[in-house]
């Protein structure tokens, strides 16, 4: 099983996308060369937080909690 197929299975197992959406997105990745996870989030089919969790699952890595990152606020220096 290829990488895209294996990652697609994670997305389907988690119920993040329908099989038809995966089929269409995989076709678009072949045409555009864009990565599946980028394409699905850019099109709004999977939100970024769910995609991060799916990628962590696929890669067998822990998902860092948002508290591990600094605030997004920019301070003037």
C-alpha cells in the first residue's frame, strides 16, 4: 500500500472525509503534485486540528498540545 493510500485509510477510519472526497482529492494530487493533507485542508474538507491529529496517528507520533506553543500575539520590540 502506498503512502497516500495508507494515509487515506487513516482519514477514513477517523471519519474525517467520505470515500468519494478521498477519490477526488487523490486525483487532484496527481494533477497538481500537491500533498493530500495540504489539499484537503486548503479546500476546507478537513480542519487543521483534525488533520494534525490524523498525521500524528499515521506517523505514530504524539500530538503536541496547544499549550506547548507560545501565544500567537506579536509584541512590538
